[in-house]
């Protein structure tokens, strides 16, 4: 039996060997050696470990079950709340209405819109008739175009082509055909450009010429000195002589003309200064609205106000530098002319009164 015990002991792992050695034993008592079984001890320890693992697994399962139960309760509360809100919304959406009343209201609205469209079409037809080629009254045709055609639409119309080397055929909204004069259109563009940018050369006078201005007119001239300079007029203060102080009232202007615009074909004098002062004051020389030569009279305009002689001179320059009738144009050049018209203040006539556009027909 001792040999059997030694054999079993040697086959044990090192851990159990240490435990077996540590156990109390009596070499004289063979019965006790026979009773000691290390394999039974191993089974006991394994059973304890298994029990601990089972207990840990059971505790984890119990915790998970509790959490699932809480989640189930929460989901149930959410479903109950959702059903409660849906029920309230269904109750709030219950409305009473009469289908016949709704149909009558819709019919009335459609009838009103149809009448408005018919009225607008009638007005448009009348305006287009006034803006047609057959109307010889340029002022009426221009007014009709202003009411029917927005100048920003020049850049949006479709170019069809050039007619007779002098006119551009365009279509707007696939319904209206317009005829654009290439020379007049380019001329008004050049005219407005010259109006805004040109500063005339000055020709000094040998002797300053006193201006006969009222105190109010003198104040206008002083406050618009830049406008006079761009038109080529030079002004200065001139003290009266002793003889003038005796013979003239104290209200006489102290402003004098020192320079006039230089031009080969036009002579300027003090009357042009009076005209310019009156234009700035919207007096007797004010030109009717929408006239091409009045471009710049509007106080909100960025154009410099010009006296009539200067405007005529600039109009002649614009005419000579513009595209002439008989000049063939590419489609790109025609689009450029139309785009230029959309940027102008008054693109409806050239400076000499020639219309830039007329209505041709309806498709």
C-alpha cells in the first residue's frame, strides 16, 4: 500500500504535492496513509470552483432579467403615452366642413383669376398695339414700351437674327417678336456713357465775366462746382470795383466766369451757365421726363447734368462712334448690344429721338 501511495503522489501536479506534504501524517500508522486520497481532494476543489461559477452565472442572469423587466416596463409606458397622444390628435383633427361651400369658394377664386388674366391680356394687347411699328407717335410708343417691357428683359430675350443689316429680331417669352434698331441702340449706350464720363476741356477767358445771378442761383452754382467743372466752365469770386459798388445793388452776384468749354463747332458763353443753374434748380430750362437729352436731370441719377449745347455735342460724338446701318453683326455682337441696353437709364430712344425698339407681332 505504501508503494501505491507513493506512485499516486508522484503522478499528482506540483500544487497538490505541496498540499499533500503539508498534511499531517504518521509514518508508523499505515491506516492513515491508506485513508489519504489526493484524487478525492482534487475532485472536492473542482466541485467548489464549479459551484462558485454556477452561482456567479445565476447572479448575472438574475441581474439581466431585472434590467430587461425595467426596459419592458419603460417601452410599455412609451407605447401608452404614444397611444394617448395619437388619440388626442385624432380628436383635435375632427372638423366640420361643407364640401359644397369649399367647391363654391374654389370656383369663385378661379373665376376671379380668369378675369384678372383676361383683363391683363387686354391691357397688354392695347399697349403692344401702341408700341407697334405702325404707331408714328414716338412718345406714346415709348410710354407703352416702358409700361409693358422691363429694361432688364433686354438681356433675357432670344436673338433670332439680323434683318436688312440694320435691325435685330428678338423673341420674348416665346410669344412677342420685337425689332431692335442696332444703330439707335448703340448710340444711346454711347451717349449715356459719354454723359457720365466726359470732362470737357476748358478755354480760359482773357478777362473774367461777371455773372448776373440771384443770391439763390449763386448758392446753387457754388454747391454744384464739380458739375460746372465737368462741363468745362470755370468760376471764381470777383470783388466789385468802386464804381460797381456805387451803381449796382448789394445783392449782385460776386461770381464770375473765367473759362468756357472748348469746341471747334460750338461757342459757349454766360447764357449756358444760366441754363445749367436753371437745370440744377429744375427751372425754365428743365427738360420733360424720359427725354434722352434729359438723362442726368434726376437728382438720384449718377449722370452729370449737361446744358443743351453740351448734350448736343455729346450726342453727335455718340452717333459718329456707333454701329452704322448696313454693318453685319455676329450673334455675339447682337447679344452685347441688347445687354448694354439693359444697363441704361432710358434705353427707349436715341439722343435724337429715334426709337430703339418696336413691337413686331405676336406668335
